[in-house]
C-alpha cells in the first residue's frame, strides 16, 4: 500500500528513483542506500513466499508485478499533469494482489 500511496502522492519522485537507479547516476553512497532498499524488499517478498502469503514465484518476478503497474500510473500522472484517481490506485493494487497472492491462502 505504501508504494502505491507514494506513487499517488509523488509520481515524479517515484519515476526519478526508477530512472536514477536504471541510469546508474547515483553516487556510490546513494547506490548503497538504494541497494539496501532493494534487498529489504526482496527479503520481504521472500518471507511472503515462505510463509505462504505470496504465490511461489521468483522474488524478481514478484517485484516486477508490483512495480510495473505503479511505474505506469506514475508515468501517466506526470505526462497528463493530473493526479491519480484514488479509486484507480485501489483497483490497481487489488488486481496486482490477485496476481501475486498465494491462491491457497
């Protein structure tokens, strides 16, 4: 939820973080902080898989399924210069959850 809230509240910042990481423009210290966040997210996803909350998928795929819709929402908001409708955020999260949740839980 927090990531989607961040996308809704600060779409340009979200896109900057994505771009800065992909473009390799962060200083070594900044990259270390970003890498730590990435590791924390990966560990969180792994715990979700291990405890049965999340589908038994590779954590990189789970991350992609979470981040790609958030990235697209942020991009659309920045391009259109309009805020993201909270209902769209909620619907997107619900649909993403269906794709990553363990259907047995």
